[in-house]
C-alpha cells in the first residue's frame, strides 16, 4: 500500500458507506457526491473492494453497495490492500532488486522498509468502527502513554 490518493479515497468512501448504509445498499453516485470523488474512479475502487470481499454489491433499483462485514471487523489495512499494494515506502521495484544500480540497496533502505511495516501494523489495528467513533487518535495517544514511543501491534 503506497498511501496514495487511491487508498485515501477508498477509506473515505468506506467510512461514508458505513455511515449511510443503515440496512440498505448505498448507490456509488451518492458517495461520490458527498465525498467529491469522481464516480468512475469510485467504480474502479469498488470493483476491487468487491473482489476482495470488503463490500457486497446489490443490483437493480434501490441497489448499490453495502459492507461485507461489520465495521468492527473491517480493518483499514484490508481496505487499502484491496485497492493498492503491500506497504512499501522504498523506491525498489521488488524485494530482490535493490534501490541502486547493480542491485545494491541504498543506505536508508532498511529505515524506509521498517517504516512501511509499522504503517501496515498501525492500519491493521484500526477498524472502520474506530474511525467512525473517532477512536484513532485516542488509541495512538493511549499507546504512547508512559512509553515515549508508539506501540504498534498487529491485529490477528
């Protein structure tokens, strides 16, 4: 996951879907309008989300999308992984190929690689419900209390 516009828009749209669904499918056009995101772009994202099993589509009049799982079981990392790639903040194309010519790694490669892992761990510990209830900042602050560092744990 590259933390690009694609991932941010997918999370924004999923939060909107969670807020609006209330036992009925939500048309993508409604989400696009509220979030000011192109409908065609959302269609591409939601095709990937559906394929990954994050959302379900309902066809016909009154159709649209609904969450495939409860908000407390839908991790932000699941959403971002569905529309993007694994967390990667290095510029290397593949793990086997280094950042520099000749397959060498740059001196900061391990730093950026580890940052990517921490981002993934953090997003794995945050659910749609956390975002809806605005518990993300509080959770991060609670993890920092007394340690001086952000404790990141993977959600199993």
